[in-house]
C-alpha cells in the first residue's frame, strides 16, 4: 500500500532506520541495518485458478556514515526473494543497488534506483489492483539501472530530479523533475518527465541472406525508438481519520522511428479511512482515456478497488482487496508489423479478489 504523498516523499529522500530492521552496527557516527519484507499473497482473477505466491518479498542492507557534521555517505543493496514455480526460478534477483552523499545542499545518489515519479506516486492507496492511472512507468517499469538522483528538502517543500544515463543506448534515457509541498491539511505535488527507449523489442523476423543455403537463415530482433512524455499533478486533503486524493496524468507515447502515437489522459480519485488505530479502509476509482490516429478504436479503461488492512503490530499486517476492471488498453504490440500500435489489453467487466500478509524485519 502506497502511503500518502509527503509521507512517501520524505522517507524516500531521507535515508533513515526502519523501525523493525535488525541493527548490524549503530554508533554516533554510523549505522548499518539488515531489513526485509516477507509477503504471502492469495489471488483469484476472472476465469483463472486461485494462486498463492510470495508477492514482492525482499531483503537488503542499508548503511550511512557521517563524514563531517554536515556530510553523510550512504548506500543500499536490496534483493527480491520471490519465486516462480512454473519456471523453477528460485534465484535472488537484485532490486536496488546505489550509493550517495547527503549534505546541507541536498542529497545525491547514484545507481540502480526507483525513479522519482514512482517514489512520489499519486492517488492510489491499494495493495493489489490500483495504479492504472499513473502513467510514468509505461516504458521504464519505474526503475533505472544507471540513475543519478538529486533531492533537496526545504522547510515546506521537496524538490526532486533525476537523470537516467542511456550508456550508448543500452539503457533507457530518462529525465524527471518534481516539486512536492504541504499547506495546512493539503498535500500536493506536480512534475513530469521524458523517458526514451531506443531498444524496445517489438518482435523478431527471420531473414535468409541466401535462400539456396537454408543454414544461413537467422532471426533478427525488431526494435522501436519509443518515447514517453508525461506530466502529472496530485492533491490530497486530510480531515480527521480520513484522506481524499486526486491525480491527473497526461502522457504521450510516440514511436520516433515511425508515425505511431498514443495520447493518454488519466484520472484517479481515492480515499482512506482509519476505522481503528491499527486498521485502514481504502477505495479508489481510475479512468484512463487513450486515443491514437492510427487506430479506429480508442482505449477507455475503468478500474475500481476497495479493501482494508489490519496491523497486528509494527512488524506484521494482513489485508484484503476487491477489484473491478473494464475496457481496453492501447500500447505497442510485440509483433513485427507495419504499425506497432494496438490493443494490448481487453478486459470485459472482470472481478478480482486478493488476500495478503506481510512480516517486516
């Protein structure tokens, strides 16, 4: 479950202890923590069997050392602990790997990190089925392997920017700038970015340089030069035990090597209500409108979710959620054809159910 806007943004930029982490080292000048989440999830989607898996379980080590009174150095490495029984893939996989410096003039970090737009997030408070109206991760998956991130925290605002190195086009090129603040009971942020992938694989073709010699037949990758340009604004209002949030997203996905383009407008409204000191109910509705001049049909996706969690203590919780989705999603197909634009997802009033549990350390 994503937290509220500034509650997400501030811990994302201030490298601090986890309340339940295992302390490996702690002195006046340094700390090293071993932390992790163990997650178990049961899901039932439309026309599928019930599934049981580990969700996005992970473990990692984070450290911070004081160089002077105003300069700290820090680092984090994190591994995913999920498994795939279908492929018999049980290996640990790296999720994060970065280091940086924290000063009075801001914080710089370098390496494999979540992009700023994903850390700041938006009006989605679900565990499972929300987030369809947040369009920043269409190409990047919300993470970059060679990211330079800068964050400055003022008294009443946070300014964040990052740049993903393309490294001779082996990586995506990514730039983002965001501003977050809080006034009274209102939290808000706005910003956007440009994400370009020159190696997006859309399919394969077989080529035969010499038709009379079949062994020369080979398979070549077909790629597209895609660019996602996105702008976003979010506002939240907290009153008593309740919170209401709204996000507007505008995105344009373009194939720079062709004439294909998808324009998106997305609207998300969501709310939470703390019905006990250790439990929160939540709900949300998301609408994504897409259009493309290359298609006779436009995307029109609707998504609804409702659920609640219950915290037994600071290191464990359970949660249950229902979701409903309907409509079509446009995107770039995985086929080698004259046009890469197509309907990538078609959902006809599907209901979804899920139950999850987490243990933290």
